[in-house]
C-alpha cells in the first residue's frame, strides 16, 4: 500500500516537474518570440528613421538651393534698382535733356544743309569714276578684220607692239627702217603680220608705204596708225647745238609724224579708226636741250589740234606719253658719243666758258639719271598703245611709267620756277657762270 502511495506520489511529482518544464519551455519560447518581435520592430523603426533622415537631408538641401537662388535674385533686384536709380540721377532734368537733343538735331540739320553740295559733288565724282572705269574696260569687236600700221618696228616699243597685236589677232602692217629689222620681225610673227621698208623722213618712202597699205586693206580702210618712229639724239645743252642738229631730230619726230598722219588719214577716215602718236613726258617738261623736247611738244600740239578737227568723223586721236625706259633712244653709249661730238665742235671760247671738267660732270649726271629712272618693262608703254587701239572709248592721253605719273606729269602743272630750280640743283654749273 505504501509502495503504491509512493509510486503515485512519485508519479504526481513527475507530472508536476513535466508541467513546470513545459511551462518553462513555453515561457522561454514566448520570451524568444517577444524578443524577436521586439528586434524586428526595432529594425523596422531604425530603417524608417534612416529613410526619414534621408528625406530630411534632401529637403534641407532643397531649401538651401532655393535660399541661394532667392539670394541671387534678391541681389539682381537690388542691382537693377541701384542701376535704375543711377540712370535717373544721370538723366537729371528730362526737359533740359530733351532741349539738348533738339538743339543737336538742329545743328546737324544745319550742317547737312550747308554741306549738301559737298555731299552731292562727292557722290557725282564717285559715280563718274565708276562709269569711267566701266567705259574704259569696254573693247571693240571683230579684231581679226582690222588693220594697224606701226612705224619704227625695228626695235623697242614698235617691235614689241607688233608682236602683241599679232598675237591678239590684228592684221599688223609694220614699217621698218632696215631690211634686217623687217626680217627679224617676220621670223617671230604670225602669217598675218607683214612688213614694209619705211623712212619717215622721206615723203617718197611714206607715199610708197601708203600705196602698199591701200592694196593690203582694200575697202576696209586702216583701223589704226601708230606713229612710234623717233630719235632722241643729239641731246645736250642748247648752246652746243647747230641748226642741223635740231633739224635731224625734228625731221623724224615732228615732220615724220605729221607726214605719216596726213598721208594715211584718208585710209583711217574710211575705217573711222584711231591715230596713236607717241610723244613723251619731255613733251610736257623741257628738261634737255636739242630737238627732242621741241619735237615732242610739237607732237602734243599737233595731236590736240588734229583731235579737235576730225572727231566729227568718228576718229580718235590718242597721245602716248612714256616716261624713261631702256630702249635705243635712252642708250648711254650713243648719248655720250653725241655729247663728245657736240663738245668737240664747239669753239674754244664756248668751251672755255663751260670749263674743261664740265663735259665729264654732265655725262656723270646723265648716267646717274638714266640708271635711276629708266624702266626695263616696255610693256607698260605697249599696253597703253594696245588699249588705245582696242578700247571702245580710248583715252586722250596715256602716261606710261611710274616716273611719268608721279614725277614728270605733276611737274608739268607746277610753276616753271619749280622745274628751273630742280634742274639747277641737278645739272653742273659752267665755270664762268654769273
């Protein structure tokens, strides 16, 4: 009995222990769940707090940007207000400012009225220059059927001009003084260039050349004649010259030009063509003694008179005024030989008045001038001749060479004393001068 009671008591003890153990485990399990729940809740809270902190930081930054922009706008508004206030201060009295403007406008209007003719004149000059450039650029047509006669074609300007006109398509008739000059020219020219022997100092030679030309041109007439033949020597002090020395130059440069022009004029008139006479800057400024300057002044005068007399028939007369160029006319050796010849033919009294060293000084000055101013580019002259023959509206005068444009032509418009003083400074003085 006791054993059974002990067993029952032991069984009840075991049940209580199991119940306590089960309750302990349930308590531990409940505590664990509660702890996990608290941890999860804490984690969620921390995460939410982090998110809220991020949002707060973003909103703070946004507020800072907006505050900065507002500050800039405020500064701009303040600057605008200050500028406006400054403008108001500078403007000052509006009425006085308006009156000042009105007075300025009246002053401008008065100036425009006073200078109106000046502006109109300047406008007309510009328009005239534009029209002149356009007219100057126009050229004739049908060049291949036009004949041009050129004198003095053995060398120099005439020789070069014939070659250029031949290449351009003209039918060139070249007057040469020598057979060698004619043969040399024909060898380098085309089949339409023909030569004839011509001495412009001989009327018979001129007449024969005219008859030959008349057969060549037929009914077409002669479009152009270029009086290029010329000579410069003898040239030197006037007292050194004899009458025949003057005549030898005048026969070529003056009489030859007149004879050629008057003999060939009917042929030129038939073609309503051109007469081109080669003068010189020394036909504007007489800087040397002898017949050269005299003859070139005569060519200028003859050409001017002829142009005014025959322009009614559609004939143009053009004058070429070259400066100093390196040709046979300006060659130093013949020039110095002629000076020695002139010096040697002087009487002892005349030579004594100049002095023994005068000739050497004069030659030295001539060399210096020729070497300084003579241009080697002959096309500057032949281009003027070519324009006179091909332009629809040729010029009356052509100044060829920089020395012509900027020295000799301007000098020709100055008082005579200017040229006198210039030559006095350059040329040597005779030993027995006053």
